[in-house]
């Protein structure tokens, strides 16, 4: 075998090894809550949850639930280990809103929710 072919093969094997060892990061969701005028809403309760999903093969139930309160800039930050589509429920004094968000592996997903 020619020396340059050996080098190409070793480089290819090294590339596969490095790419397969890449660690994934958590999914991050940043929910920004605003009022009907677009102003941030502080201290709003934001709940992310997944409707109960049951694995048909194992019968294991996947209940995902987390809640946070928005900061002064209207943001609530969540981290999850897995990708998912979650319901977003926001309540603030006498206003509320519902929406959804799709989490993506190793990504930060932003969603703005308007309470009415």
C-alpha cells in the first residue's frame, strides 16, 4: 500500500473517531413573557410540560414538567436533557396564555408568549 493512502486512511479513521465522541449538550428553552404592548412581564409563572406519553413497547410513562418565574426582563430559562415538544402555560395575576415549544438537542430555543 502506498504511504499517502495509509495517511488518508488514518486521517479518515481519526475524523470518524473524533466526530463520534462529540458530547451533546442539554436542550435550553428561554421563554420571554410580554404583555399586549410588548413590555416584559416579571414574576409570571411559566410551566413547561409534556402530555403524558407512554412508550408502547415498554409501557414507561414520560412525564416532563418544570416551572420557573420570569425575571425582571420577562425571561424564564429551562434546561432539559432530551428533545421534546412541550406545552407552555403562563399565568400572571389576571392574565394567562398557552403555547408550545419544540426543544432541539444542544440548542437554545427562544419563544415569546403574550399574556392577555
